[in-house]
């Protein structure tokens, strides 16, 4: 089976059939000759696979381990944990040195099917796909009003989904309200939606502006440029910063994006007045 996200194609192979969440189904496509990534899915978790391997990065909270990245020879290894709070191992994965070929080990479901993109495997795979290409993945909402494409990003609770709803109520298209991929296509930057827990058709739009948002007593926006703009946007990009090459790729990409699109610090009142305000006050 093959899925296509942000025009990247990912081919899955196995001796067993697959299960994909509802959100991935609109991204299923016919097989392509040269996929951007290949995934071999195997039954069973070889729990000693990474014994003695150095941990490079770990994503966790005070109560939950999400995943670990390990040095596995010249390749990368991943241990993914059950996201329901049990911290049991859910999957083990190996990614080759080209960042293009994955092997995913997991236990089959009760009906025998394999579930290769079970969260958080999906976002992890997409991250390592974009980091080797001219692209980034960012926590943000994105809209297209028929003229301009805009990205709204910020810390959790600052209003990304709220902002998307205001633009939607004014007739704009919501590309995604949580996780976007931004790619350079020729001399243009474009945003793409990624599979979510709900079904949504693949969508894309140009990136004309990026707004770093926060709730505020009044609507206000100010353009920022240079290193400040790059660092502010980078703070909301999804990153595993254990490799200098990854950081350099992101900085180079975002430097170009910040030269191409307007970057703004924007405070807003959560009603539709913000739509007209932004349309009138962007440079």
C-alpha cells in the first residue's frame, strides 16, 4: 500500500494486510515507481534489538514516555511506547542512513492485521522524511482565503484552532488546524495538511504569511524579520535536535521562508474581526 502526504509517497510492504486510521484513508494512492520512503512491516517485537545502544533523544513528559531515538550502528533505532499511559513498548523501528528505508516491528492486531502508523509512528516517519528534503513540519493551523495562504502558530492554548474557525466562518479554506508540512516548490513555499484522527482530503496552499499568535485584549500585529523571525518560527517546528545536519537544514529552509513570506507577531481577540484586521494590516 502507498500513501502520499505533501506530495511525498510512502510505500508499505508486508506479508500481512494493514490497518490505517480513518485519517490516512484519503491519502492512499496507487503504487508509484519511485517512492520517497519505503516501510517494511514485520510481526513481532524483538525486545533485545537495541540492547547496548546509545540513546540520542527521548520524548517524554513527567508521566508518559512517548518514544526514544537510539544510535543503531550507522542507522537510527526507535522505541515507541503505548500512548495510553502504560509505557509498554508498542513498536520498534529501524531507519537506514539515507532516512528513506524503515523497518517497523509490531505485534499484530486481533484480526492479524498490522498497524504500522499507530500514533506516534506517523508523525515520526513524516518528520524524518521532511528533514532530509526541502521541507519542515510545524505545529500550526493553516488557511487559504482565495488570495493568500496564512499559517498561525504558537504555544498550546494560544488559539491556533480558534483562529482557523474564525477564518472558516468568513469563507476561507482550512488546510489543517494542528500539524502542517511546508515545502519549497520551485520558487514558492507551500503548506500541506497531514493525516489526523479524522478523515480530511489532501489539501495545499501557498504560504504568504506566518503569524505567531497569542490572545490579547485587542487585535495587533507587527512584522519581524531576520534572525528573530527565523528563531521564532523554528521554535514551533517539530524537531529532534541531536544531529547538527538536521538543525542546519531547518535553519537554511526557514531563512528562505522568512525572506519569502511575511512573519508577524500577532495578538488577537477571538472573533471574526481579526480576519479583516489581518487582511488590512499585513504589509
